[in-house]
C-alpha cells in the first residue's frame, strides 16, 4: 500500500514516518511506497525498505494539491499546519495554510476521483483548540466547538469539510483532536504551552526549567508515542462505526502540574524536581486558563484509541524514546 | 444610519425590507440609507423615505464583495444563500455561494477596516441544518454541529468565520439559526419541508394540500414575522453579552403535524382541515426523520429573541400578513 504524509518534517510527522518504517505495514497491509511532503523536503530515512519519495511542496500554491494527490496514495495523513501562535499573529498565513491548503487537498482528492474513482483514507489532525472556555468539568463527545483562536477556527472548519467530503463519498476521512503533546522533545520553545513539557524534559536531561503557573493548573496530555498510535489506528481502523460523525476527541490524561511534578519525583527523584524554578507569569497563566482541562473521550476510547493512564507512563515513554532509557 | 441587506429579494429579505421601511429606524436610530443587494436587482419599494440603492451583484465574483462593502453600511444583514436542496445537488455552486461568498464578504469588511477603521454590525442567517441526527430530546445551546448536508456544513463554517472575525475585532457579528419558516407564503414548492407550510397555507386559501408524513412528525417552527423580528433584534441589540460565542439557535415552536392541524381547525374550522389530503411519501418521511424536532433555546430567549408560543398565533400572523385578515 502507498502511504502519504503531508507535514512529514514536523515532530509528529517524523515519528509517524519512523513508526511506519519500523512496522513495514499499516493495518496488516505491507507499505510498498511512502510519500513524505512538507514545505521543506523531508529527510529520507537511511536504509528504508519501501520506495520513499520526499518532496518540498506548499499545498496552498496553485496546482500543488493536485500534484500531491496524483500519486493516488491509499492513506493520506494530513498533519501540515501553521501552529496556534503563528496563525494568531499572521491572520492571512493561518487561513491560507490551515484552511485553504486543507480545502485544496480535499478538493484535489475529489477532482482526482471524478476523473478515475479514488476514495483514499484521509487522516486529519485536529486539535483540542477547537474548544473554547467556559467548559464543563469534562468535555464530552457532543460539546460544541467555539474556538478562541484563529488556529482553532481553522481546525474546526477542516473538521466540517472532512465530514462533508466523507459523507458525499469523496474520501474516507477521520479527524482526530490531539491532546497537548507531552513530553515534546527538542529545545524549549516560546509556546505558551511549552512549560508542560519543559518542566519534565529539561530536569530529565539535567537542566533547569521554568514553571510560570501554579501547581493546580490542570491540562490534557498525551505522549508523542500515543499520538502516533492514534494516527496509525485512524489510518487502519474500520470507519463505518463513525457514521457521519467523523471527528473525535482523542483520549488523554488529565493532570495538574502538581501531578506532573509528583510523577517526575517518582520516576527521576528529588534532584530532578529541584531543577524546576517557579517564575509566575500572569500572561501565560491567563492564556492557559482558557484551555481545556479534561475530556470524557468515550467515543474514541470505545473505538480503540488508547492513551497513557498515568504521567509516570508518559515520562517513561520519553526516557525510552528520547533518552535511550537514561535519566540525566 | 445605513443598512445593507444582502439577499434582499428572498422571502425574508423582502419582509425585512418592508419592516425596516415601516419602522424608519433600527435600534432607535433613523435609517437614512438602505442598500438592497441580490443576484437579481431588488425592486425599490415605491414611496420609500430613506435613500434606497438596489443592485444586482454576485458576491462570489472577484471584487464584488469589496464593492458592496465600500458603501460602509452601519449594519449588514447577510441573508444570501443557495438553499439546501440546490447546495446538495450542485456541490461547487453551494460552496461557492454559501462559503466563498460569505468569506469574501467578511474578508472585504476586514480589508475595508484595514484602510480606514470600520467595524459594522454583521447579522448572518444560519440554520438549524447545522445540526444532524441523532439528537437529544431538545437541542441545547452547547450541542455540537454535525450537519448532514453540504448546506448545513457551509452554514456551520460561516458561523465559525463570523465568530473568529468578530473575536479579532474586524466586525461585530451575530449568527442566528432560523427555525423552519412556517407559514411560508407563495406557491407550494418541492422542498422536502414544503408540506409544513402547504398544509396550512393552501387550506387557508381554500385549496387542497398534500400531507406526505404522519401526524406524529415533530418539527421546529417560527413565522416569517418572528424571523424578521429576530433579524431586527440582532441588528440592534448590544452584542457584548454574547462574548465570543456569537451564534445562537433562535427560539421557535416545537409542534407535531397533528398539532398544526388542530390549530388550523381552531382558527379556520373543519372545512379547512378537510382540504388536507394524506399521501404518505416514504422518501420525504426519511429525510424529515433526520431533522431537529425541538430546541432548548434559552440563551437566545434570555437575550430577548421572541417567537410564537402557539401554532394558532403562527396561523393568525399569516392571515394578518398575507391574507388581509381573511380566511378563504
């Protein structure tokens, strides 16, 4: 089978690529071709078995989506997006990449199918940013989408388009709303959500991290490993049970910052916890107050999506996957 | 003040025009100019007091939205849309008119404001078609939008765009989800929902009407007069209490076909009821089964939107407004 990943150079895209190459198959079918697309040409992993094509493309450019779709992949993972902060800072760019390019992709698939029948599986990564405060104690599967960012708006629109194109039979789509990914590998970044990962990743590597909010702040997490698991499941599961409701909040772990820190203490000891420096930042605290804290993701859970059940497991996944099993 | 109606030749557009001309004001401010736009040039009502401009324009055409917005109206009513059946039959046309033209309008307002500050009130007519079965007993204000038509998808996307453009301060928008309008004046049409109006309007005019579903079918109604009332209120109320949640299900009346018929009997007598001919149509029955039956529209109600409390009132409004007070 032919698998295409759009947005392959991002953190999740690279991990999904590695997972698919390691598995060699998706849903029990051998992967014979893998197309990696992003605005910069993705690296081709060395020694990879299936035929791999890597290409730099901007889906929002005229004709780009049609060229990408001409490969007629069996499964298309659409991960490409401008992140929340950038989409808020640059209104036009956010709409161009997150909305127009997504619609161009969907429409290119439809047009390809109008020429010769073609109904690929399309897996679209949405986000819990489609929801906006105030929230119920746990956000259920039928709660409405009232995004408080342009990014969340663009993702919510992508979900609606995906559902309509699927309902009309133009492709077989599923949208998955990812929790905040924790522990995010790499260097600390300036995203308002960065500290959720920083306060674990940096101490585990023997470095200091800044905590800008109180320990009672609650948030919704899943590991990079769980996120890749969601994608693989979404790419291979039977979608008939979804009916016309094609967008799902993924399971995750609702935890306070204090619970994160306690897990760090259990897994890596007191020395690691002492590397967290408290520097309250009212601006970040205010932004975070508008974010979802907890979900009741029973629909996704009943459909076989799985996330970590404890922050200890999230930390151990990071130590295994990023630190070669060792704590610094 | 300057009021602009986009989609002015439709049934609601004409009634809104008549109401604004009769009132001479909106929200206590005199209407000094009225711009009527539609794909065909709207009629200019005779003897009208304010300056009226009527223009044929297709908002989806390049530059058309910018030209419309250059008038810098204080309040813009955006009613223009391809109806549900046509948007389902012609996928491209539905997206072009219901999505692209709406976005073009919103974007033209933003661009106008980037040149010289401009934040008009924008009233957008959405629809209960943003919801898709299965439903709770009554659809609450926080129920999710899972449209089962492309029309409903396009309206749900319009709502999201309206909320984001309002949140960013590009205009002051409100989206109102209209119930099914009953009694719809004019000739019977082939819309699947047509019978809800036909079985009252035709007998009231001394004519026969066909009822294709059972008397237990429940649906959500408001009169044309109530719909115009929603628009006038939306165009003049303070929107601050809405916060970022700019789209509201309007109040209405949940009634069965049997209750409609009983009201007809009370208002117009047994002779009128005898003009309803039962001709079950399984296709129509199946379509209608996927439609909302009841809402708990407490948010809109608390914000001052008002609908009829009985079908007797809906029928009397029709007799007053369309039949000069006489039953045929």
